[in-house]
C-alpha cells in the first residue's frame, strides 16, 4: 500500500501530486512594490486518496496549506499542477451537467457557522436554494428534501427550524444547518474545514458524532481539516500531517497521533496540554522562525528541527514506510542514510 491509497472502500477522492503556487504580484502590496516577484508554493506535490466511508484528518499549523487543499478540492481555486479525481473523473475540465454533478458530489462545511450562513435567509431558503439552483427537485419536493436534511443533521422536528433566521439559532444549531445544507445535495465527499473550532466543547462532540454517522451510515468520504489533534484522534481513520505544503507523515490515526515518528508530528503532539502531570512525554523544542521560507533543497523543517543532520540541508526526504500503512518523510527513518 502507498500513502496515496484509501484504507477502506473504493476511492471516491484521489489527489495526485497537487501543486498550488501564489505570486506576490497578485497582491496589492506586490503590485505597488518594486521588489522582485516572489513565488510561494503553498501546496507542493501532495497526494492522497479517501475511500467510501473513510475519514482522513489533514493536520498542520496555520500556513501549512491545508485550507488551500480544501479550496482546490472545491474548485474555489485552480491548481498549478497535479490532478484531483472525484469518482474517477478529473475535475478541472468538467463543464455543464458534469460540473453540476461535481458540485453535488463535493460539499464543504466551513469553520465559521456565523459567517457561512446568509443572515437574511431563513433556514428553509438556505437549504432549498441549492436544490432549486441544481434543479434537484421542484419547490414541494425541495421542501421535503430540506426537511430530511435537517432531520439527518439532528435538527428535529424540522418545521421548528424552517422559519428561523441564523441569529435565532445557537452556534451548534447553525453548524448543523451548514451541514444540512451540504447534505441536501446528497454528497459523496465532505470537506470539513475546522468545523468545530469555533464551537463550545459541549457542542463539539455532537457535531463530530454527526460527521461520524454520515460516513459510517451513508458512506460519505470526509476530509477533516484541523489543527486540533484531539478531535482528529476522535474522528479520523487515517491522519496526514502537512508541513509547508508537503505531507511529512501519513498513517493510521492511532499510530500517527500516539506514536508520531516525524519530529514535526512529535512537536505537535508535545504541544497538546496533558492534564496528567505524570504522563511521559518527549519535549520537542522547535527552533527557528515558523514564517521563514526555506529556499534551497533539503528538508523544509530543518531550521526548526531539533534532530537536523548535515544531510537534511541537501537532500529532501521522501515518504518511506516505517510501519503498516504508516509513512514518514524524514532521514532519521531512512535505512540508506
Ligand atoms: Fe529533521 Fe532532518 Fe528529519 Fe527533516 S529530515 S525532520 S531536518 S531529521
């Protein structure tokens, strides 16, 4: 098995060697400045698959490229290289009814349940709008579909919520409406970008359980984007750690989070507060500036890595298998170095 492959079910989503670059010239400051154009590679050759009913966690700190990957999957941005396939079809060239089918198959749940709903739309309109735009059902059938999605998202009875505006709902209810808006399209892939990070702890578990149920019972493939290892551990079958646009560790969640092998993954784990002061933990002190860009070859984590070696400055590590379905990009684990 390669890190690309889904661990369960037929692959619904395949991402191959995905690349996204940004130019400083596209920003206003860059256009006005006389400094030379700078190209930043936000996503650099990322590959993975998600199978039917599988939940993959994509973890990294701010600026790691995880949200950019989510936006590329939704066609909100255009990739500079690589392929994205949904149900075996490359998405960049889809037009007409094929594009409409794609927008039904792939849905997103955003981080901010306050900002992602139109404050002037009642819940019913929020849910029926995409149904009408996609011509999935006439108005009467659309209402039935909206009611079904609300029930599926745990808002029952749906009639109680139909005529409410977002400001009349709690944070958890708003996020459930956002999930219902995705479900109304009967998606096969759900991209959930930090969907619980703005919610109270008591509400988080309910939303995570809902996502679990959707993939277990309906076979929805979920890409769960987060920086929170505890929610990834609770929800995801596999976890991929992203650093500066590259995958540095991929594997079963129990392995990657409990026994991380890459120094960056170890640092992420060490940063999670543990209520038990007797619990053993490896202190991983990252050095250097997280915003500093590494220009030349070699490992992009080397300026912050407590274990960096001479070779790390010259040779970029590739993902190698260190355990069953567990892959790490680090020279410490390369038997040939
Ligand atoms: Fe650290 Fe070298 Fe491994 Fe990179 S390749 S994580 S610098 S030990």
